[in-house]
């Protein structure tokens, strides 16, 4: 059950005592070389995410586990991956880890690498319709496998009464175990960032 934090009153700690909880954070990463305006929107977004999670932690408990899409190793081994995958969000995420949170391996390496390979094949522009169809199917199948594994991994590692944060693309299809309460983190900066991104796409058309 997903609840946007803007749609309910401030939750009480006792209301969710003993339950498993996840703060679901849309993961936005922009390519290098974007205009300064885009960098400002991205920095504002991650700053507001930090504040929103801090507010939720005061009511629901400290985050004890962190899950991040594309990461298939944990703790110290995951730091370099995190910095590469999410340079703007990594500082905040590592600050959470330096407190009380464990950075978990959310995915399987083999599936992630296969998914990346299909993505690379599609990016080169294929002439054969047969190969294009095969690549699209491979990409979509491995993407769903990734989502399935993230849900399984959370179910396996998040303990009763614990609170976690998941950083993942907004259009994900992760199915969470039914007993987990999911709180969608959507600060004002998210809408501003998405509007700026849409404007950039329209300007390029």
C-alpha cells in the first residue's frame, strides 16, 4: 500500500509499530553537461528529499536499510557504484549509511549486466527487425526480472519493525510484500524537476 506523504496527516510512531516500512524515493539522475538550471533543480530535489525523509524518520523511526536500483553489492563495496550511478544523491545516501543504515544489495549482478547489454545493443540502432524485436524482448524481460528481484530482496532482508528507503525509477513495477507500508516521497522539487525535463525534451523536438 503506497501513501504519498502529502495526502495524510503526520503519521504517529505507534500507528505503525512493529510493521515494515519503506520510504519510496523517485530516483532522478541527469547526464553530465546539463545546463546549470537543471543542476539547480536536481540539487533542490535531493535537498528536499533529505528533509522529507528526516521528517518521516522522526515519526516512523530511523532508516536501517537502504536499497538503490542497479546496486548488486552491499555496504563499502557499493560506495563506488552509488557515486557513479547517482552523483547528486549519493552524498545524502552515504550520510544515511554513516548513521545507522546498511546499504543493501538490491539486485543480482548477472541480471543487471544482461539488462545493460540489451540497452547498449538497442542504443546502436539495429537494421534487422528480427534482432530489434529480440533485443526489445530481452530488455523488457530483464527489466521485469530486476523489479521482481528488488521486491524479493526487500522481503528477505527488511525485518519486522524496520524502516527502509528505496531509491528507484518512478515508473518501476516492483511488487512489495503485502505487509509493508510504503510512503511515497514527493517533495515540491520533484514536480519542478519533471517540468524542467519536459521543457528540455520539447525544446529538442
